[in-house]
């Protein structure tokens, strides 16, 4: 039984899951800071609506950052906590070009798509090792973010 972590999962298999969760944590952290930038710097006709929506988004991301980091700890591994590491591993890029609401919302939709792909991978990995806790967390995130993509996409003019 030495090969099991504190919650009864294979330590070896949990290591890959923790690695993927750390990658997700990197992406969430950069997305969070981007959302803060959208909130702070948005201008234009939809300022009042988007300013609040972006605040709601970064508050949501803040909670997920903590949950993902705590899940990594629960699996027996250490969450990354610095942007130097985040920039090395994240697929979501730092935003420097906050132009208008359409552009910012488009970047949000792109970022949510990246998170969905990563969470689906983690969902599959967690199912393989019978990690119900991680699986449930990812399933909840996926369901919520699919709806968010639909709603944010409805704002974008085609």
C-alpha cells in the first residue's frame, strides 16, 4: 500500500494528474490577471455592463485558482505559485491589447476554450485513476464554462 497517497489513489498516477492540474493552474492564473485588465481598462458604450461582467469573471476565476491549487495539494503534490513558471507552461497568453468590448470578450471566449480542452483532458485522466474528486471538479467547471462561452459569444458581433 506504499504506492497510495493519503486519499487512496496511486501516487504514480496522481503525479501526472497533478502535473496537468498545475498546467491548468497556470492558465487560470494568467486568465485571471487578463480579466482584471479587461475590468480596469474597458471603455466605450458598454462600459457599465462589461465592467461588472469582467469583475464577475475574475472573481469566479479567483475561486477556481484556489480550488485547483488545493486539489493538487490533496493529491499530495505542490501547486506552482509564481508567474515565471506560469509563463513557461500556459497556453493562455498575457493580454496587452485591451481595445474594446468586442475584442476583450473575444479573448475571453478563446481563453475559456483553452480551459475547456485542458479540463477535458484532466477529466479523462481522473476517470482513469478513479479520482472522483478531481473528476467532479472538472465536470462542474466544464458545464459552467460551456454556458459562459455561449453567453459571451452571443455578445460578439459576427
